[in-house]
């Protein structure tokens, strides 16, 4: 067995980690907002209405998991969904 095969995460475990990552209301709200397109952090902050440090922590979790991307436009950071699968999942959850 190759090292890559030994370190590969089973699909059921990857799914569990994905749903655990979604298990926070701020993260869910951010993903709902980003379904309509990319948003700057300042707009997310106004819409989500949490402390900036809390929003920053939750955005970092979403970034690390690869669900959202962040791009800098001057001094503004803009977040977007990394792919359409998440938007589809959020629509199905309604």
C-alpha cells in the first residue's frame, strides 16, 4: 500500500468533517449571503451582525476548508463561494 493510499481520508469521514464545519450559524449565514455573489467583508459584517473578530474567525474556517475564496481589491477583501456545489447544497437545505 502506498503512503498516499494510507493517508487518504475515507469519503464518509470527509463528509462528516464537511458537515461539522457547517455546524455554526455564522458560517451558514455567510454561505447564504455569498450565494448571490462575491461580497466585501464590510458588507458581510453589516449583514451578519457579529463582532468583527468572530466574523474573521468564521471566515478563516471557511477559507481553510476551501469553501470560500478571498481576494484583495486594494484595501478591501472580497469573499466568494469557491464552487457551485455549496450553493446547491444550501438551496437543497431550504
